[in-house]
């Protein structure tokens, strides 16, 4: 199994190229063990695909069951970039605009605009972020 400093998910290899190995991960919600899961739409599992760099010495084949590993510190950093920083930006712009005497409509509009600008910046930096967040395969 993985150490406490790793985040691990079971997956299945769906494609292999010389540069990228694609693994499909089925994320099941925490309520998957509930007896009423068939009646609840909140318990739907989602399928995600993760691209990993192909290493020449690995001997994997399409369809192999593998474990995808990410360092926990990278997962925490991703949560900060995706949720915490945008929340702080939104609150800062909202409160700053109101403190400067702006109307609520202006403050709300600027806060939404700041969030949109933040996510555009994240999208522009996606190549750099992709190189920073590297998953590994463990059999």
C-alpha cells in the first residue's frame, strides 16, 4: 500500500503512447456503502482520466489494473489553488470595494470578475501546473 504521505487511487490503463500513459480512475463517493444508494442521485460514481509520463522501463499493457499515486503535499497544494486562493481573492475584492465606498452591485461584479481572471490565469499556466503535478503508477 502507499505511505501516509501519498494519495492513491485504483485505476485501469486505457492507452499507452511513447510519451503519455492514460489511466482511468473511477471515483466513488463516500456514501457508496449506503443501503439507499440506488435511490439517491448523490451517490453516482465519476470516471476521471489521468495522464502520466510513460517511462521506458515500465512493462504495462492496456487494461492492466494499477494504483495511481500522488504525493499528499501536491494534493493539498491543488486544493489551495482551486478553492482557498479564489475564495480569498473574492472576499478581498468584495470587502475592498465596499470599504472604498463602492456599491454592492459593483463589489459583487468586481469579485466575480476577479475570480474569472484568476481561473483564466490558472488556465494559462496549465502547462506549468501539469509539469508540477506528476502522478506515478504502482502495480
